[in-house]
């Protein structure tokens, strides 16, 4: 009995220390300082880019400058998105001009047949933020066209948007949907409220509902990919593409889930989406290692000698900050806000800020580990969600 009492005391003391640390981090973290850092880094990168259809994607080990991609890469919208956020943070007219310059070429994304489920990442991060900040009617109209284009990938028998159309034959998947696709739903929700068909709203809701019962496992970890039959739409299996194994917990995928179900609650007010976001966030936090930074996959047997993923931390932080504004319970509000700030503080430490090492904001992201690509690299979407989270913290809590 004495040992049991001692064990309980240790747990209680540990929780008290953890809560105290979280409170201190929340009170002392300076989002303004980090926003200024991002703005200055953005301006420095602007001076090195000339072609508006050549967009930053990654910086690999030993490199200083961004490797670029064209407009049809799924990451093409993140650099314009960074520019829009940097403009929002600073009001700098030169950044505004660059945001407009690097957004405009992305109109060409829709000049080819729709074969990419990531139109939300590509066009909402760019044109969506642009419209939010400028109310440019051309951006508005283009976003409506983009939403209608994304909707062509929706399969009503399955109830989800098709991911990776080009991979159906290669992978033998009749219809597949990845957790990443939750973020693309924001484009459909926006369009349904801004002149588009209400069917876009219905598609987005059905997609989210279907993923809750297929992509999300009973323990609230997430499959990367759900495979469906196209005859009657039934769920065949859950697999991975970028995680360690079919049954493992891929860190960024868990972040996409937290973020995606939070935005679905924002757009619909459906309590089941809020509850799902909470459950996914709780599981993410339960499995965080002691240093507070996720490995690329929580179940990689190479841990602790396994790459971290700053992008997963940035996505989760941004999602949990928004989640904290919707939960009703004050303890949960404090929990999610504190966890998000702790992730931001970790990302803002000397171990993760790029400083003068390269052009990015952050180091140590992992893109596609099984493919051996973008491992321990700087990746543009990590910077995007880091900057977004900093702006959200300022907007939600520090203004």
C-alpha cells in the first residue's frame, strides 16, 4: 500500500509540475518576436526569387537556399500563403506586392484536367488568404471555380473526395482518401458560403463524416489512407503511404486530423466534429515524447534514433490553438492552448529555428520518410503553419 501511495504522489507531483511549466510557457512566449523573425526571413527570401512560377518547396541538409517547384506541385500554394501571412503580420507593401506576384501564376493550376486532390492546399492557402486580406473579386471568382473543380473528385457512393487519382492503377486502390484531404475541405466550405452551390457544403460534411468511421481508428490514431470499393462504396482497409506501417501513427497525419476536424466544427457547428478534434488532440498529446517534439511517426522502432517532424508540430499547434477557442470547458481550453504554445516554444528554440543556417524559418521536418525524401529538412509547409499558428496566437489571445 505504501508503494501505491508513493506512486500516486509521484504522478500528482508530475502533473503539477507539467501544468506549472505549461502556464509559464504560455505567459512568457513572445509571439510578436517570432512574427518579426518570420517577416524578416520572408523579406530576405523575397530578394532572392525572380520567377513567380518557381516556388519554394524544401531545403535539404547542407543547402542554404530553397529548392523550387512549379505551380502544379501540391506545395505550390504555401509560399504565396507565407507571403500573405507575413503581409498580415507586418502591413509591409513590398510583401503585399510579392504575395500578389506569386499568387497570380497559380491560376494555371486549373488549365489542366483535375488530377490533384490538393487544390485546397494549392489555391486556398494562396488565393484564399489573398481574398481574405484584399477582397479582390478576381480571387473570389477563381476560388469558386477551384471549388467546383475539386468537387469533380467527389464520389457520392463512397462519400469522399478521391485522393491521388493517378495512383489508382499503380496502387490497386479503386478509390482512396487520405487524412491530408481534410484540409482541402475548407475550400468547399468557403465556396458554399460565398456564391457556390450548397452541394459543396454537403460534400464536405459527408467527407468528414465518412473519414470519422474509416480513417480514424478506435484509439483515435489515424490511418494515412482509407481504401474504398467503388461499386457499393464500402470501406476495404486502412493503409499507409507516408507512415512507418499500416497500423502506425504517422505524426503529420494526426496533425491533419486535429486541424481538419476543428475547421469542420467551425464551418458546421456539428458537435461530433468538435468531439473528434478533441479526441485526436488528446491522443497526439498523450503520445508526445518527453522533449515535446513529435517523431515523424510515433511508432517508428528506431526511436529515439528517428527523425523529428517540425511540420507535424506546426500543424498540430495551429489546429489546437483554434480548437482551444471552441471548447466549452475552461480546463480543456487551457490544456489545448497551453499545448499549442508549448509546441510553438519548442519550434522557436535554437534547436529548431533556422536562424542564419538557411532561408527557411524552421529546421528538422520530415516529408516522405518511406520514400527517403525530405528527411530532416526544411519544408515550406512547416513554415506556413508555424507562421499561421503565431498569427492565431496573437489574434486569439494576445491582442
